[in-house]
């Protein structure tokens, strides 16, 4: 696992606190669903970006309309049996003028999530592969082709992450809350807002290290087959050896080349997930796009990076956190030689007013993190 060099007092760290306007995310609950079929009265709404107003550059508080706190999903109540389930158990380059540069760009190297089937919980409608939990992820596949909605819930302690699940390929979900006891369940819509449990499993997780979930692609940061994203990350930071220099290069590219898409922000539908290569091609996007793309490019360069959802004032947004040996997990900041100063690339790209940005973001007291991906 990489560790990174110290911070030069003159160097700027430009990191992104990418804002997601009014995005819907998983609700919280203290219950871990078991493997028996159940019916729930409600589940949290689909992962969504609701229509938002054109972002304004605030000086004291966000101008976006308040977003209600996601409501907790009720504990499932047993009903008639669903599908039978089965469980399978184990089975130097020369020095250059810039000492941060290598002679040639280094190709991106990253772990590819794998559904190996060593530990598998399944029924005829869905499968949960939990063979690689120590690497910080589980994989789930939907086998049912009906038009009913399916959802995945991942629970640890009192925190629950809820995702949409679509038919077809295996989907990677991060185990973002560290080592400990997790529950993973798949639900099928049973009419209206009621969901039935299809399959579920609980297991203990012991991560290889705390960075493991934040160095792999997942359903919200999906760069596994994003060839242009991989190439761009190499072109921007492939010659750099210092982690903070990589952050600087990628951040600068984002605010100079990707514009905020006001039309998309006003029309985006529930269940939206960024297509990273499409964002690069269009050079436009909403806050979720900014955050996911920058997270992907940093992970591709070996920099542990979290995509964070939470509140800025009363508005729901997305931003990123990166790892520094000196500071630990650092929220979207740059170092001015004496202290950490926060910056927000979404406001920077849209508002072009650094003074107002810094006045609003300040020491980050307006920001409240909630979920990590």
C-alpha cells in the first residue's frame, strides 16, 4: 500500500470538493436483513440526482433548495418464502529537471474486482459473491430479467447504503465503513413502495488495509473499462511521483476543461450514474460527474481517494477526500505554506471567483459528510 512524500511548504494542493446537487442516497437503518424472504413497507428511493437550480456561488450559505434527510428503511417483516437459496463455502529512471517526474509515464495499474465464486450466496434471482471482502468489496449479480426494480442494501452498524441493481453483469459495491460485521441483501419490488427480500448474507470483514475500498473501481466510480479515462490520467499524472502533485495536475485539468452542465442538472433522472468516458468526451457534467471522474483518475494513479456524499448547509452534494501521510484523510484543500485552505472546483469552474469560494468554504464547517464510495 502506497505512502506518500512530505509536503513542501510552497506547494499548492488543489483537491476537489465536488458538489452533487440534491442527490438522493441510501437511507440509514440499524437492521441487517437476514436471508429469509420478507416484505418491506418502503425502501429508500433510487440513487438519484433530483432536478436542481443552476448552482450559485454562495458567500455564506448554499442557494440550492433544502433536501429532506433520507428516511430510515423499516425493518423487514417475514412473509411467505421466496426462492430457495444455497450457500457455497470455500471452495530508476535518470534524474530530470523536475524531481517529481519520472522519465516515462507509468501505465495505470489497478486491482480488477473479481467474482471468483469461492464464497457465494445465491438463489434463482440473484447472487452475492463475498469472496474478496478483505479487498474492500462485494459483487452482486441480478439474474431476473423482469421489469421490476431490484435494490441492494449493504449495512454495517447503524449505516445502510442502498443501490439500484440492474440485470446482467456483476456489479461491484464497496465496503466503505471499514472492518467489521456487514449484512448484504438484495430486494425486489413487490408493488408500490413494498420490497421483498430475495437473498441475503452476513459476514465479518477484515480489510487488508483501510485504503482497500478506495483504490478499486465500483458502481459509482466505474473506470474498469473506461479507456479514455485511464489514458487521460496517465497523460496528466503518469510522470509524477508525488501524490500531491498528482492531485494538483488532475484538479487543474478538471476546472479548466470540464464545464458545469446546467441543462443536465435540471433534467437528470433518478438512478443516474456517471459514464466517465462520456463526461470526458462532452467536457461537461454535473457535480456527481466531477467527483466520480476525479476520484477515478486519482485511484488510477495509486492515490487513495474517497467519493463523499453529504450536506453543504442544507443542500446535498458530492466531493472527494484524498490521503496524505502527514494529514491523514484530507478534504478538498490546498496547502498555502502555513495552513490548509479549502477550495471547491465546482464553484471554481462555474463561478470563477476564488475570493467568494474561500469565504464560503472556509474551514469546512458548512460541510457534513454522510456516505463514502
